[in-house]
C-alpha cells in the first residue's frame, strides 16, 4: 500500500494518491490531472476512484477530467447532488482499492455533503483519515461558507460540525494519521498549523476544537470567533465543482496563445479584458503595460487572483516571464479563471520595442521611509496586511488598509497627498498599488521589504506583539 500527499503550497492544498495491488484512488485532485495519471502509470496501476471530500470553494478540482481520462468513478458523500456522472455514497459505505478498504464517514458542518474517508488496511486496521475540510491540523473547517446552500445559519452548521467531530472522528484510534485538505495559508480555516499531517491522538491533545471537555456552545463560539468574509470567488468555485467546467486541455490551449504586442494592444482595447502582469514586484514597478494589475506568480498567486478579481469569467490578458506562460494559465485554472485570451509574446521588452507606452510605480527602501517619517510624522503610510496581522504587530502611527478588502480600503487613501504602502514583504503592497494605479491613484509609493524590513531596521517604533487568534 502506498499513500502519497501531493501538496501545493500556493493553495495550501493537499491531494492524495493511494495505491494497492495495481489499483489506485485519488482524493481531492487539483485541476491539472496529468501528475496523478503519470503517478499511476509509474506504479502500473489503474485509477479506480476519485474521492471528493466536498464541493470545494477555494479551488476547482480535477475530478471530472481525471474521471474522463481514466474511467475512474467520482465518489461523494451523502447528500451531494453533482450535475455530472458521479456516485453518491451512503454513510459508512465501503470501497475496495486493491487489498485496502475506504470507508465513507459523513461529517456535515463545513458543508452538508462534507465527508471524511477512512482507510482500512488489509488486516482490518484503520490507519488513515482523509479529513477534507472537516478537520485540519490545529483547526477545523469554517462553518460559514455553506449557509446559503444549506438554508442554515453559521451557528447551526457549527453545531453540526461539533456533532460530526464528536461522533465520527474523535472515537477513532489515536494512532490514525490525519491527512487534511489544507494547511497554513488557506482561507478555509482560521489558524491552521504549518504541519500537513499529524496523528489523531496528538490533535485530540492540541487542537482547540477537539477538547474533550468542550461544550457545544463553547465550540460554536470559538469556531466562529475571528471569521471574516470569504473571498468573492469561493461560491463561484463551488458552482464549477458542482456543475462542471471546461476541460483543462481546452483552457490551456486557449490561454497560451502568443499575441504580438500589436495583437495584445488590440485585444486590450477591443475587449473588456483585464491585463494581469505576473512578474515579481520589482520588475513590474519599473515598467508595465498601463492599467495592468500585478499579482506575482511567485507568491500565493491563485488565492490573490481569486480575492482581487471577483468574476471567474473575467477575460484576462497575461504578461509573464518567458517560459512561464503555461504555468500561469494552469494556476489560474486551479481557481476557475478559464478565460485567458493569450499572453504578450516577448514580454514587456517586446512591448517597449514596439514603441508602446509603459507606466511605473515608485519604490523606496525602509531606511528612506524611516528618515522621512521621523522628520514628518504626519506622512500617510498604510499597512495593507490583513487586520489580524496588523492587530498582532504594526508600526505605530501607520494605518491599516487591508488588501483583502481593497474596495473599502481605498476609501481611506487620500488622492491629494503622496502615500506610502507596505505589506509583510512587498508582494501584497504592489498588488494594492497596481490596483489603485489602474483606478486613477498616481500618488502611491511602495515600500521594499515591507513590515519585516521595517522591523529589522529598528528605526521606527513597533507595537507590542499580540499572538493572533486568527490568520484570516
């Protein structure tokens, strides 16, 4: 028997490949399915099942493409009603994969169809729990995402989650390995551990939500404390996962069309397409196609695209480092952004060579900012990190304008003054500055290195550290 966690840091997402005696199963696959197919081919195995723990909100699963390419059966837990060919299992129903057995444990709460999959080895011993978004390492799934679909309040869903954990998960043996769908950085939970697996016994000892002496009322209060509005793309991804989507092959073919600078300019002028520049912040700041939005590929790219671009059907034109165009289109497809019209062939240099206009955003080092603020304390500086990060620790005198809620935050930004913005390290502040630049704010200066560099420089007073109760 083999169990392999296939972890994707950008989405903080864990998919799983399981193999026994030439048969394989995949749990919660990502949109691009060839890695799973190639993994099975390496073992000379046939993928028999695709197990889905629930209708995911933060990414588009590869379940449909994987089933079509391999003949595998898609399996959901009870109450799921997918709009495509799939099998809806009963609670405690079992599936054979080689010599092992996969048992469905219906665990509603995060969503109504949420289920865990318990792996039982050939000797009849339960060894592993694929817990989806029901149980994370250090946390549990947030119960506010499925309110509309379930016609229930978040409090009612939290109560269901409490019962699911107490009745289905906690009675399991302490030595069972928990394999969750997400780790630290995901918006599906509040404050997950950086560890991506653990024993159930250790989670019973350390996970606040599994305290043995916890009442249902205490659970509801603690699970709901610190939640903020989820990204706007979440319900749209649920819809794609539930009803279906275009094949990843078609999405890649469409999105990786090379456009000359003139064709790119014509597409930008003749459509409602958004120009998405995926280079690193420093390169972007020096020269970019006017009205471009910068979300760097070398960061939490897909989640920030989802948070900043509310409509997954938004047409996109891509500027990327040479050779990374397919990667960009693939990572966009992971969160349902399937409508790339193509990319700028030759990149920004080709645009410049063609004689087209460019724009830029000024950046300063932390020493220069500290010197300026010391001389003129009223200089407006905005910290665009999440409110939880700001509340935990910030430079005294700097205001919070979270990128997560940029439409509200921009109302705090004066247009008649030079404004400085920073985040933790420089990635998010350039997203913020580029969005406002495209909306007519030409007065923002980005701070290189962000809060980390400001703190290390030690020239400005930082608030006393408070351990965050949530990272949302």
